[in-house]
């Protein structure tokens, strides 16, 4: 692909500002929406099923656009592509802010997914366009902006809700898109790929790909709110996977595919995708469970909950930057990853064993969970793409972000399903509590949301054992 992300003659500082601004868009907005999900549902009188449907549409739009990222850039150039994406994102944000029911809100979220899903990929590709001497600075800005946006999101959401209600979250998205366009437009490339080098795909196959993505995302999301329909949802997921497999086979045989799967068939990259999926599952569960525990169970105010959640994410930023610095001199991927697994296990176990009011244990545990994520995901990010040829790097990052979206969706859906199941089966919940955690720490009374949360964290701690064994036994990320 001949088009670059950022025009080369420009000074470094505005190019880094462009990278940071573009990368942060989705992380700030999605972090705010996840944090304020309860307030949004109450404001629109949406059921959990309805909100999950809107979330599904966002995920479908995001994955479709991740598939089409390079296809669009080849034909438009990055300046037009990013400008169009920001416009689409702003329109979607405005619709969400003005919505009075599911229909308009769902369309708004779909447009937000179409517009915002590929900014992460665009930001990462901007690093490769920097001179070699400046790429480490670009990586620092990239990591700092995505994690910093995630850390800022809870506090920003709480302040916006306090000042203007839940609609202010989406109104902010309109302003954010305008500011990012102002910062980035002059520093993005207008170059386009010659027509004889562009990827191609028949629109009929693209429509089938959309059907497969929608079916898979719907099955994942619906499983959390309609557990009685699990057999039919499993069938939907299988059929959707078969459709996507047929699309992938078509791409495999295409001389100019929109995703070059043949170039991605490397053991390092495939293992990296599996580890990425695990890492984003951990991010999804933590992002969902920490606000539920602090606000929904322990009764903290929204602002206090946001402060503690942001503290955990701030720890992620600091540890990620420290890892970047240390890994240049001591690139021991497996050691960092095992440290992340161990910290995540310790933080989860502490929350599982806490009595719900032991703040001396709860606050450090949340910070430890924040520290664990970059120690695990950071080495995966360094190692996954090191063996890919430059011609398929963009394709590899597109697929990685599709895996990211599926990991986040799956983890949120399965965690919600687990909480629902625990609430509906008190006898099983009490038995699990007696086996996994001390009953004395479960609280008095029957099955409570606190007990369900404690069991989820206990399950996370146990789940770290096979993940740690995989990291220990593999010989690729050393």
C-alpha cells in the first residue's frame, strides 16, 4: 500500500499530536459508555436486552470497518478517510445524544462503530510512517494516548453526567470529533494507492461477511441476557463462523485480498492473536466488574467510583510506560507476561476474599489489576508483529483489532451471563461460595450481588492458572 498515514515533511510534534488525537477517540468514548451504561439505560428506559442489541450493532459496524480499513484508505487516502470517519462518528454521537428510545440510539451507536472503530489501527500505522529514530517516541505517545484515554474516561463520564446528564457523554463525542479533525487534518496524507495495486472483493461476498459478523456478535451478546436460548444462539454462532470461514477462504484465494490471510500464517502471529484475545477478555471483565462492585454493590457515588476506576487505569499508564523503557534494555517478554498474570491473579483473589468493606484491600487490588494488564498485553504487542512483512502489517493489525472487539464482547457477555446465572441459582451459588471462598467473607443473608461478584473474581483468579501455564510452556515469546 503506497498511501501513508502522516505526511513525511511535517515536523515531529504535530505528527505525534495527530497520532495521539486519532488514537484516543474510541477509547475515551467507549470507556465512558461502558462506565455509564446503567445511567444510559435508565435515561432511555432501555432493558438490558435492548442495550445489548445496540452494543451488538456497534460491534458489527466496528468489525466490518476493520475488515474494510485498508480497502478504504487505498481509495481515499488517510486524510479523507479519517475526516469521513470523524464525521460519521460525530453524527452517531449526535443521534445518541438526541435519542428518546432504542431505534435512534441503536442507529447512533452503529454510526459510532462505523466511524470510530478504525482510529486505533490508523494511530498504530502512523508509527510505521515515522522515521526510524522517532518510532520509539511514537510508540510512547500511542500507548500513553490509548491507556490515558481509558483512564480519563470514567472521571470524564462522571463529571459530564453530573453537569449535563447522560446525554452530555455523547454530546462530548461531537466536540471531540471536531477537535481531533482540527488537530489532525493538516498532518494526514492525501496519497492514494494506484488502482492496479488496490485490494478487491465482490460486494456480494462483503454482504455475506456482514451477515456472519452480525450473527456472531448477536449470539455473543444475546447469550448474556437470554440464557434460555443458548442452544439456538450456539447454532447461530456456528453458522456465522462457517460464513466467515467461507469468506476467509475466498480471501485466501484472492490475488489482491482485503485481508491477506496467507501472509499472516505465522506461528508467532497466531499465538499472539490468542494471547491478545485473552488479554482483551481480562480488560473487558475488569472494565465491567469494577464499576459494578464499587457503585452497584458497595454503594459508592458515581464520582468516587470513577476516581477509583481511573486510579486503576492510571496505574496501567505508568506501568506501560515503565515497560516500554525497560523492554528496550531487558526484552524478556515471558517474564513480564508471567508477572502480569501473577498480579492479575493476586488482585482478583484479594477481591474474591474481601468482605466488601475492607478498603485497605479493595483499593490496592484495583490498582494491582490495572498494573497487571500492560505487563501482559505489552509484551504481546511487541512480539506479535515482529515477524510480519511490511506489506501485510496493516492486515495483521486489522485482524488483531477484530480479535480485540470479539474479546471485549465475549468477556462482557460471558461475565453478564455468569452474574445472571448466579442470581437465578442460589443453591449452586452458595455451594460454589463454600467451595471457592470462605463463607465468612461472603456477607450475611442469602445470595447477594456481592457474593456473585466475589465468585466472578474467584473464577478469574483460577483462570489465571492455565493462562500462566500457557505462557510458561510456549517458546515463541521469550
